């Protein structure tokens, strides 16, 4: 079946450090891939997405590239800020998808950035 | 900016009791979802709902669960007779019509504790 595996947290970094959160997936066909972020007390928000191989999603300084050969979608940011402290979820939507296709999530990785 | 809201934020109940979790999706959205996350585990899909009927449901969504959109604004999840293992964070999500986009917008969640 479809599944997502992401690195265990928590991850603690100093401000301006480089961030990588690993995510690999198992799926049939060509899924769409997503990163969601959850700030304290809020719902999950879409951070970025990629819908086909070699696509790069980017937003707010975060990037992730859809790598079909390694079935990965690692999240990176060159210089993290305290405001990036949150829980990050990798997710996929299977293919082919209809309007109501659900998301398949990983466990989430908690990131804490200290000044 | 419109957002998905959920009430209550935290619900404590006794095993065997019925609970109703409430969600108000974004007003022009047509697709609705419930997910849950047991502490330390993955976010799991429960059910999707479109055009006043269930589109898809997971193995978790057994006869103890039901969903309803009673008045065109609320979207509820009912658990008829709660079990200890139903303790989790429950997330509601909604999505706009296809022509607008396919992003799912999530609420902040309801933490359900079954004693």
C-alpha cells in the first residue's frame, strides 16, 4: 500500500543552521507529494508540494525535490529561524486521484529552533 | 482569511459514551475529511464526504463512527460508544471545488481523551 516514512524527531537547531528533514515514500503509480506544517495551537498548513518527478516545491525558504529514483521528498532550508519551530508532516496523495482522494501522512517531525 | 474551525478543542469522556466532534469548513468548500492522530503515531485518514455522502472511508471508520453535514455549515463526526483506543487528536479538513484547487485546509484539531 501507500505509506510515508519521515525522520524521527525532535530536531533541535540553532538559528541560521541548515535544516534537512528526510522523507521517503512507498506508492504505486505517480503520487503527488506534500509538506505540511503545524504551528502550536493551529491546524496543518500546506507548506509546499510537487506533483511529478524532478519537480521542486518551494515556499518561505523551504524546498523539497520529488526524487522518483530514490522515492524521496526531503525538506530543506538553508537558514532556519526561531519562527520555523513547528511540527512538519510529509504526505502523499495517491495516483490516479479523484476530487476526494485522501492524504497519507508520515508521523511528523518536531523542529525546535533556539536563538 | 477563511479558516476551518473545530469545537471543542479538548473533549474528555468516559469509555462507552457517545461523543460528537464539530467542524465548520470553509464556506464555499465541497469536499470534507476527518483524520486522526494517536499520540506518537501517524496522521491517519478516517473518511471523506462529498455531495452529502461518504466518498471513501478507511478500515478505522467502522460502525461506531458516523459523519453528518446537518445544516450546510457544520460537519460532524460521531463516535457512538467510545473506546480507550479512540483517544487521539481529530482533524477536520475541507477542500474547494476542483476548478479552484486541490489543497486541503485543516482545522486546529480536537483532542479526545477517553477514560
